[in-house]
């Protein structure tokens, strides 16, 4: 899912994301908890529930049919039609939350919005073919801004051979962009297939977009590599289908932060994933920003999303495809242990990524 990298606590703790998302701990009871320690749904706000809890509540009320091969809870749904199947995913971007017009041009915003959706299809091992775009627009917005946005969409879509084929427009107090992407895949890769003994690998860069956000938040326009990565990400579009062809067992794109997103794989697969920090390639621009802020560059790699890199698991006997680099391993959940993510054998403390309504 799409996330805006927002800096919180850089001056205090060098944490790189605005709304923090920590690894789940269900031991604490809320003030609105029932006798069993669980918060009653009718007493919760969307902030109490959180993004994925809200998805679960909606999913419980949603029907299914024989055409739904993979439903809510993954990077994209997998749907069957009379003449084949397709994968479909939707993302929503809100001005001030996911992008700022004083930081990015309309064309850059269009490319980023497209990339967020194309990446979801990529994370299923597929290739996007068409997009639809819904726009909520203020009355005073220049029409030329919208045409530049459309040009940005087309530029990014051309990288995978996709096109915008429709959408809708309505009035709004601020710019809202809703995008749905559809695509083809021979064998969709979900988050739930990682198995003990698998290796964990990454394709693409980690930390650049988060470092770029940190620089922009402090009024800087450099280093260019980091700032450009925040404005227009570079998902490894060829890596998703390549991983599927090589037999990847699970896959996800890094939109909310490496720890947060790999955590979804651990939960869905009921495994423990151990990442090895010495295997991470930290871009020079990330080191530059970290040094300027007195931060740990590894924090950007672990918690700064919006790079849309891919993380996948493969059987240890599999030769990793071109563009993929090993960063960890998968093991079984021990007695009394919960599915989780470790770094160098230790459960990390503090934020792991983006969370809405905080």
C-alpha cells in the first residue's frame, strides 16, 4: 500500500517516518477494552483500528465468489474471468499527506502515483496493462496542472507498456488521486508463501526516498539522488515477473518501510524473518543525509518506505534472478514466539514504518 514518508523524531531519535508503526504487541488493554482485554469494534475510531485492522473489518463484511482467487490482504487481488485472470490493486493519494506541490511538479506527482500502483502489480509477479484514475480537484486549480499530471502518468506507465483508460473527476477542497491498476500474471506471488529455510532477497534500492524526504523537510534540495527518489521512485519493474519465473515463494513491495512490509510477510506466512544488516547496500546519498542529521543511515533503510523496492523469499536451492540480492533468511516460529522480523537476530525497537491516523 502507498505510504507517505514523513519524518518524526529525527531530532529526538532519528526515526524516519511520521506515523510510527511498531511490531504488534497485543498485551496492553485499551481504555475502551472489554473484560477480555480486547477493544470493542463499535467503540473504536479508525485511528484505534489502524489501516490493516480496518481492512480486516471491511473484509469480514465483504462477500466472495468463485471468480475471486485472491481477495483483500495482499498487494493486489487475483480475479478470474471467462477468458483468463487478472490482478487488480487500488491506491489513494491525498495532497499534504502523500505529496506536496511545493516539493514536486504535477508531472512528478503523476509518475509517483502511477508507480505506487504499478509496483503493487509488480509485487504479485505481474505486469500492469491498464490504469483508471479518479481525481478530486479544487475549483481554482489550473487545468494545465492536470494535463501535466496526466503526462506524468503516461510517462511512468510507458515503462511497463500500460495506459490510463478511464476514470472520474469531482470537486474537492484538496487534490485527491485514486488509482486502480490491472495487469496480467501467470503465477501470482502472495505474502503468505515464505517457508522456513527460505532466503530473503531484495531488488531495487532502500532508504533513498526516506532520506530525500528528510532533506526536503529541512529545506534542502540535495543530495539529488535522494530528493529525486522521493519525488519519483524507481520500482524495479522487471524484477517482479523475474522472481515469479524463478519460483519466489512470497513477495511484497516496500512502500511503508522494510521492517513493516517484511513484517506482513512474516505474519501472513507464520514465520520469523531475520534480516542481516551487513548485507544491506546503503546508498551514498543516504549516508550523506544521515551524517548531516546525526542519524543512523541504517534507520532509513529499515523504516523509510516509498522506494518501491521488492522483497521476496526463495528456496535456498534457487539461484537468485538477476537484480536480486540476499538480505536475510526465514525460520520457523519457536514455542511461545510470534511471527516477527528480526535484525541480526534481535527484534528491533521503535518505529518500523508508516501508520495512518497518528
